[in-house]
C-alpha cells in the first residue's frame, strides 16, 4: 500500500506543538514552508492531553493544529499516541504497569511503559485509536497512521505469565510435547501442570546479570511470545483504524536491527514499513546500508518511509557528535538510495525541557532559521522537491541475497557456549560489507522469502534452521543457485535442540561436509586459512578467529585448509556441486580481505558484476521504476575520489549534468544518475 496521492518524496518529521503556545505554531509553519516540509508527524506522546480523564477526550488543540497544517498544504502522519499511558490510568489501573526482568513492579514514568498484555491498555489504546480515526477520517491531509511508537521492551507481570501459558498451550497443545521440545528432563524441569511454568527472568532461569539462561527453549519462546504480545497491541489498534479509514496506510516506526521484535513476523501487518535511523558515524556506511536493506526486505522490497533521523545530533548516545556539514544530506540520500520514499526527522522543534532538549532539531532553541542546520534542511527540502515523483516506488533488482532471521539471532545469543563473543549481527555485517565494497546490490531475505530471483544466497551463522529451510536450500542449489553458509550452522531446530547425527545436520547433503568438533579461540588468538589453489584474487593465507569448525569433506572439494594447531591441514573452505548449483562452507570467522576475495570470486562465477569498479568509501545502488533506472552514487569520504562510471551514463538528477566516463567525485557528494538507456 502507498501513501495516497504521493507526488514526491515527502519531507518533514515529528512535531510536538502541544509543548508550545499558539504564536510559535505560526512561526514554525512559516519555517516549515521555507524548508519545503510537507509532512508532519503528531501527536506521538499526547495520550494524557487527548484523554484528560477516563470519561473525557479533548481533541481541541489537535483540531487547531491539524487545521493549520492542512490549510498550509502540509500532510499529516497521524500518531495514535499510545506509546505512553496517562498517569491517571496507571493510578486507577495498575495492570498497565510493567514488571521488569528483576521482578520489580514499575510505577508511572518514562514511556513505552505499558504491559503489552494489560487488558486496560488494550481496551483504552484501541478506544483512543478509534476516537482519533472517527474524528479525523475526513481530514483531507491525513496521509498515514503511525501506531504507538518504537514498540519494544518486555514485561514479566503475572498477567503476562498467564498469557504466556496460553500462548504455549496454543503452540504445543500438550505438556508432553512442551516437555519434549524444551528438553525438560535436563536438570529435572519436567512440568506436570501449565501453572508450574513461570516466565524466564532473573528470578527463574537467568543468571550472570541476565546474560545467561539455563533453558534456551523457554527463553526463546518467551522472546517469541513478547514479540507476538507487542504485535497484538499494534494489531489491536490497526483493526479499528482499518475499519474506519481503509484507504489510509498504517505503520509503526521500527528500529532496524532491533533485537527484541521479529520484524519479519510483523511485516505482514504493516501496510508500509517505516523506520528510525540513528547511526553513529563510527558505524560506517555499509552497516548503515545494511539496516536499510533489512527494513526494505521486510516487505519483499517495497519502498519504505524513513520516519525519523536527527538533522544534527542525538542526545542518548554517550557522546553526541554533530553530523558534519553535508552528512545529513548524504545520509538522507542513502535512505532514498535503498528505498525510502520519505525523508523525515525527529524532531522539527527542540523541546525546552526534559530529556530530549539536547536532541537535534530542524528548529533549534534560538527559534529562528538562521542556523547551519536549518539551512541544510531547507536546501535538502528544495532538492527533494525538484526530484518530483521520478524515484517514487522504484525498486532494487538484486541477484544476491543475505539471510536474516530474528529467531536465529535470539538462539545464537542465548546459547551457552561455544564462545561468549559469538554474535549474530557482526557476521551478517561482514558478508554484507564484502558485497557493499564491490558495489553489488543485495537484498536481505527471511527464511520464508521466495528465493526464485536470486543467484546467490549467503546465510551467515545459520545456527538455527527453521522447519523446511534446508529443503528450500537444497532445491535452490539443485536449480542452479549458489549457497554459502558458515561455521556453527545447521546445529539446532526451532526449539534449540541439536539436530543429531553430525553438524550441520540437515545441510550436510547440500554442503557435502560434516563438522565433528567446534573449537573456540581466545580473543586475539588466530588460526590461518591457507588457500590450496588460487581462487580469483584469493591466494596465500588469511587470519581467522572466533570459532573453527573441524570438518570432514564428504563429497565437497576442499579449497583451503587450516594453517596451524592440531587441526592444521584439515578443510576450512569447501565447495560442493549439487544439482546444477554450488554450496560453499566457510568453517571459521575470516579476516575481511578473505571475504572480499571470496565474495568477489563467487560473484564472478555467477555472472554478477558490481555497478561500477570498486572505490573505497563509495556506495553505489540502483533503483528501477517501470520507465527508468536510477544509479545512486554516494561518496562517504570527506575527500574527493576518482570514479570510473563504466557503463553507467546518463543525467544526474540533482545537477542536471550529463555524466559518463572517469570523473572526480567531491567529498560527501551524491549523484543520482538516470541511465540514458534503461537496462532490460
Ligand atoms: C526515537 C523516538 C523519538 C525520539 C528519538 C530520539 O526514535 O521514536 O520519539 O525519542 O528516538 O532520537
Ligand atoms: Zn505484563
């Protein structure tokens, strides 16, 4: 679903008029118009004002500001304001308050604070959403619904415990089945009554400050249950909004690689994906890009909304550096390059008090537009207006995909052993970085995605396999696909039970190997990957660390061997021909140059070329509409770089210059090149 009547990349962000007197609203709107701001998100945290008491709603101030915005041609991303319950509600109905991991019942405070299974919260949040929808259904500027805000967190109250038991009953049917799945004969945990099951927290299954659990099975199911509970809150509001305003898309703002929620499970219930992008400059452009790919991947490549980013700085990092001149623009276009059809900020005006007063804003505390930040915002606003609808709806056409699975992420990091340093995201990042450096477009997919359009599927650290996934990989490879997976893969089922008979169990056949043991290396210790015969640019030896699987080839070709320790000479990189395709196994955690070489080689073998020749710090992506191909080039370096455009030639949309051949690209520059000739 799209935003109705969208004619350009919408530009704007979160606005909190309820914190300001009317005169300021008028000043702000004048400045919004100067900056070409045409969408405003509100009211995100105003439940207490919208519903001063149990019996009364008051939308008067919201009517006034929405009228003012509407008359001024500004569209509204209408939030339902349910991300913080009013203090009166906490007092009257303590079931809305959360209980934390330590088992402490919270009092009123902060935000994102409601127990997701609280009947009071469910009832009143739905009622407020319904009131808002009834009240604003005819508002011509209503563009999108923004349900609650950044869902997350968890609750361990008694009500959640009851709901967890129900959820488990629905999932497993019987206690026998549950006992089997959780392997409860271990440490004498057999359950004879559903009510014996308690939530896994600091008072039960966790120790070491909550970092370790005795029972992965229950801990994993609790993660799934919390993700589902919060999703139920979202759906509870979604349903009434949809009934009343079927033509208005509904979303909630996600947070990229946020661990708490299985966004792939959420995506079917979002009409559009929207997300909040708060990177650090130290993240590096590839890690930032990866989060955009993931967010775009949630709905199979459908363009998304960049719902929030700071125009200048954050307040919640330990050190909140300013975005350097040009960086806000560069990162905004990065989002667009990866599929954003809106560019929005948190926040349009800085608050005077409380914890976000030092968070960057379009309008700063000085209250006028003669600032660096406002000037940059206004310049970008003008540019986005000049792009019109050219890019809207355009999609990326990638031939390579990286697998991402939240449940696997939880499972990997709940695991006790083999190494505390084992983390999921860095492994995804490493493989993504190799494609990024080669300027090869990548999609991020889930175990349920259709793999038909891809030639390469990389599944880093595929520790837990979803039911049916191995069979899917087999048919992908059988039909000519190239599959790559890594150490510690194919180990457990969806309940974190080891699949017996030798790792990587269900993937053994397609990979043509089996792993007998797994060695965990101390930090700063290494082994070596010694290449047997050059593979593209891969030659000689490379460092590896973290984990080393001790594998046997059973059909696969051994392309590299370990260089030291008692397993020197044993396989570390293998390739197996299977059907018409190939399956690779990387048995350890290699240094980046190894992955650059390996991914480069695999791409060459499968006929996938980078959009242009590699340049360090340059990012290149492509979005294609029915009519046109748009190549985005972003120079993340502060300094100029030389780029060879190769077969990319066309009109650069921001400058209207014709570009081709070898060119110097200024530091932090952005080029959006519409190809003269659309690719087939
Ligand atoms: C999140 C929230 C906003 C604001 C910003 C600050 O994204 O959604 O309300 O707190 O963080 O960075
Ligand atoms: Zn609860």
